[in-house]
C-alpha cells in the first residue's frame, strides 16, 4: 500500500466515467479511498445508482457517497442523448453491493482527507459541484489535497455549446471555485480528450481480453460511439479516462502550464474555460492543461487495464 | 474595365496602411471609396493616415469618408502600443493635399451600395461601427451588397484578451449586427491572419524591391514585428493585407461555412467570435470563416502586388 497515491474518485457515471474508474482500479499506482457521485450526465439518483453498479462490476469496495442534488447555483441539466435514460445505458450490470454511506459527498471527502496522512488526489470526471463544496466548507483541508485531476472544459472550443464543455457548463460557479483555489490542477479538456479517440477496432481488442469487465467496457464503448458516430466522430472520445491516464501515465501526453479562468456570464460563453496560452493577461499559471496525447499508447493503456480484470480482479 | 467595385472600411493603422497599398493593383477588385473609423488609433489619425497613404500610393482620387469616432455603446479602446502615437509607427508621410468628404461614412456606404447594386464588396479591416450604423440606418443595405469580407475575430483564442480579437473587442455589438445582417459575410480572423505572416528577412526582401511604397511597408511594420516577437511569433502577421488579398482572390486560402455570433456580455469573453466550427453543438450557419492559407503562395502574391509600384 505504502507508495500508492491516495485518490478520491468523483464523477457522474456516465460511460466514460465508468471506464475511467475501471482504469483507476487497474493501476497499482493508485490507492482509491472513496467514490463520490455528482449530478451531471444524469440526475444524482441515477448517477449514484450507476456508481454503485460500476463499483460492483470492477470490484471496488470503498465508501460511496451521494453528491448534491443540483449544481451550486445553476439548475441541473442532464445528457440523456449521450448516455441514455439511465445515464449508463447499454450492457446489463450487476446491482450495487453496497448502499451509499449516510453522509453527503463533501463530508465523506473531508473525512477521507482528514484521515489521510498523505495529501490526496481528487479525480473529478463530472461537474465540479462536490469539489467546490468541499473547498467552500473545509478550506482548512486544502493542504490535504495534493492535486485535482479533472475532465472538463476546452481551451479552443466547447461541445455542449460552441464555447463550453458539458462538465463546466453544468456548474460554472463550482468550476470557478476550483480554478481559483490555488490547488494544482491538471485539466483534461476537449483539446486532448477529442484526440483520445478509441476506434471500433480498438473496442475489439478490449473485448478480446475476454473477462466480464472487458466485455462490459467494450459494450459501453459501442454504446458511447453510437452517439458520436452520428455527429461525425471516427471513434469514441473517452473523455474521462484521460483524466485518470494523466495521473498514471503523464508521459504519453503534451501539457502546457497556463492561466485558466471560468466565464460565468455571457450570452454564448457561460461555462467556457478561458485559457491564456500566450499569457496576454500576465497572470501566473493555475492549471496544467493537457493539449495532446499519444492515442495508440492511450488505447494500449485501456487494453492493459482490461487485462488486469482477467487476473481475477484481486488487487496486489 | 471588368473589375468589381470595392469599398474599404479601415482604421489606418500600420497593417491597414499596407492593405491600402495592396488595393491599387488587385486582380478582381477596384477600390471605389474608403471609409474611416476609430480603432487602432483615434478617428482624426485614422482619417489623416488614410488620406496620406492613398496619396502616397497614387490613389489620391479615391474619395475618403470619415466615420464613427467611437464604438456604438462602449468607450474607444486603442492600440497605440502597436501602431505608434500617430498610427503609422510615428512615420511622417507627406500631408494629404485634400480632406475627407463631408458625407459621413454610413451614408457613403449606402450610396455606394446603391450605385453598384448587387456588385459592391465591402472589405472592413477595423472595428465594424460604420457598417453597423449603415445597417441600422438603411435596412435594405445588406441586400444591396455582394459581400462583406472582414478582418476580425478568431475561431479559437484572441489577441487583445485570451478570448477576443482586437477589431471585434473594440465594438462587439457592431460586430454582431454585421454577422447577423443577412449579407454574405466572410470572417478573416486570427486563424488565417496569424498564419499570413512575414518574417523580418522577408520584409527586408520586400523593401529590396526598391519602390518607396515597398520600403514604407517594411518600415511601418517594424514596431509590430517587435510586438509579435514578445509573443513568440517570428514575424509580423499581415492581418489586414491578408484580408484584402483573400477578398480579391480566394486561391491559396481555405474557408468553411459556419455559425458565428459575438459574445457581448461575458465578463471574460466580451468580444469573442463564438463559432460552431469545432463544437458538437451547431448554430445557424450565417457566415464563412477563412481558416487556412498557403503562406508561400500568399507571400508571392504580396511580392507581385507591391512590385507593380516599380522601383
């Protein structure tokens, strides 16, 4: 256990969250201490239920807590067109083996941080509602946070609106809290995640690994790709898995430190991550923005992750 | 004379000055009028600079109409740090022998559009205040135009803020009025103009043509060259000249249809041209956006154009 990085997984599963979590569990570098759900891809009830189902599938037995029912200020918005009515449509999944703990997400996060001797990495693959709530309620625990790895935003463009990416658009105020926190941030935004394409032939490689997790991941990719194929993608952009990959295999990525601020107003730009790669504003960098990835190495990493579950799912 | 009529709306400005030089020897377009606007520097400078550069280029016959001294709804934001105190890198061209016409720019735009109904190309290389005022005053104007080609905006990052390009940032409301006016609008933004650059050596090669215009083009851009070097670009972006050459002949440029709107309300993003070019979410496609250039071919076109000033 000793040299592993303590981690809290916070997300809104969601196909790509689920694959990200499967990847995280497979890594011997990480020591996952808790999982928290957030509303985003679907309602908080659905993402929490999905989180329980994913934990059962990937054999992750850590406390799970439910996040806020809505973003900090904005109304909730969901993405059934991408993830289906359940938020995780596609293959049949096991029922959750555990109920969420009887405390909210940021309380569980705070307890894990307090109990940890070493600073913890937060991996956020949904809207930043829980992370921001944690920072607002427990500012004294900042020193227990080693870094925040997040999937969200895009310096060059958006997806849910032309300027904004979904996770940041859902809760721009939370994103602003996080990006102004002073904590080290690694941002896996659309700049990189839309280059982290997994092609149908890669799904076949994962499926061929031949264990139940690998088969479900391949089915999730099939489902996820269906939506993206219809809007012109050559593969499935497995956005959230890039945030985990950045933690366990940063050497396959290109990153640039820069100042990033969140637009919370505007007719067209609310939820935009405004990055300043040219340093026009002359402000110190507050984020490490991932700009590119070795796509084939990323796919190899996902195949390796699938192979981990072929060994019986026991963690060393 | 088979060339198509063209009106240039400008805020001269060092790269506007080079753009004006290029308008004398275009292949398909004939400069029939020039309107001036405040932007790079104040209106009194942009107007005087325009008159001087036109005479310097031997185009003292082209009428010049003075336009808006400030943006529609906000205060003027200038770029003296790039263009010098007089807007021409503090170079002194001979004073113009004439003054601007008395008709305001927006009326001149309309009169010109009526005279050349359906044939007039407007190239706008400054803030879009004059065009917006013309559109506001004459509702039939967009239908009378052949097209509007403008320098401004960006499909990705900006230059005056991380989100906004200068010309759009100066008058975002005017820009949105132009993008939504119903005319055939093409945006030459930073996506293409930053790729349409001259290195210091290439500017020297241009000056070596020997004409006073070629030498002036190099000299007027020297401060801009320094400015760009601070941002890591080894050269000076030919924003306005590239826009003029694109409007004259689109060969060596790539463009796409896109939706473009201007953010006027964001606290960080005011003046951003928001486009659906790269996003899943699509908008109504109201404009063309020029996104690429064959730089070598572009350089050749600039050299060939300026060479026509002789030695």
